[in-house]
């Protein structure tokens, strides 16, 4: 009888424990689902507001004309669009090659050395550094000594932000390539540089492209670094040594203005940047999906 009661008590305790775990699991699942729905709701709300208020600003003049003086309605943001494209392309030309080279060193040459560990550590810190700090740094070393704002200082600020993203992504992607592929190429007499470029890089191509796109998406909506470096301009792009119009600073200036027409164009520029970032994000997701397959 005693043994039977002990077995019964053991089963009841085990049943209560199982029921408690199921209840706790259900509660956590519900909270996680509600949190995900809240995030989707906020994202949808933001996108709906940007589209609703920004689409009305789209017309032929918005894409082809220069901005009008304060207080005058009409005009466009063609110079800011061109400036944003130039700054992003220039930053990509500076930051991406340096990031790729750093990633190659970390993965292929430095590997698990102490120096590589420190480089990875500081790259992670740089990835989390507020963009305004980077803007002030570039302002101190490029704007103050030369006495004026410029497109190249803005591009350098954006490139500094892109560098750690590309470097860490390159490092991670190259390390995923099996060592047997390197050894096979080297065994056939291929030099190491050719093995890296034609074998390792080709195997990690999709991941490397994804890292570059993520870096571009990160800097495309930055305002703070450009406030201290490229600043803004109401004119067409006239050279790398001059202040350059860009969408993000234009949004900041127009949104803070008392003019309703400028505020409307700020929403239009916000929609334009959102659409561009969304396009880059969707492209990145497509490449990631293709890589997993």
C-alpha cells in the first residue's frame, strides 16, 4: 500500500509539473506573439503614415527641379537626390574595398591570432558607435583643418560606418567556406591570392554581396554625420570640395521649417528614402534565401 501511494504521489507531482510547464510555455508563446504583432503594427503604422503623407509630394517638379527659396511653394529636391546618390557611391567606393581587405586578413591570414581578435573586437565597437560621434570625428579631422564642408568628408564619414559591417560580414562569410576547397586549389599549384579571389570569394559571393547591401542600407538614411561634414546646399552638385545637398539633411531642415509646402516635401523625401532602403532590404533577403537554398 505504501509503495502504491508513493507511485501515485510521484505521478501526480509529475503531472502537475508537466501541466505547469505547458502553461508557462503557452504564456511565453502568447507574449512573444503579441510582441511580434506589436512590432508589425508599429512598422505598418509608420509605413502607412509615410506613404499617406509623402505620396502627395510626388510630381514631375519634385524629381527634376531645384528647391525654391523659403516661403515660395513649388520646386523640387532633384539636387538632394543626386547628392545622396553621389555620397553613397563614393562612400561605397571607399568603405567596401577596405572592408573586404580587412575581412580577408581576418579570415585568411590573421585567423585566430591575438591581433585579429583585437581587430574583431574594435570592429564590433565601431559598429555600435553612434553616428553623430563619427560625424564629429570626421568634422574634426577633415572639415576644421580645411575650413569648409565638403562631399568627400561626408563620404568618408559614411565609409567609416560601412567599414566594420563589410569587414565582419566578409570575415564570417569566408570562414564558412570549407578548408578543403582552399587545400584543393593550393594542391593544384594555384597561388594563395588566386585561391582567395577565384575559389573562396566565388563560394561566398552571395554572402559578401549581402554584407555590402546591408552596409549601404545602414548609411543611406543617416543624417547626423552629414550635418557635420557635407552639410547641405540649394544648388546642383558642383564638386567634391563643396557642401553637397542630400535627402537626409534636407528632411531635417524641411521638417523643422514653418512652411507647409516644405513639410510636405520632407514627407516625400522620407518616402523616397524608405522605398530605397526597402528595396535594398528586399534584395538582401532574396540573396539570403538564395544562399540557404
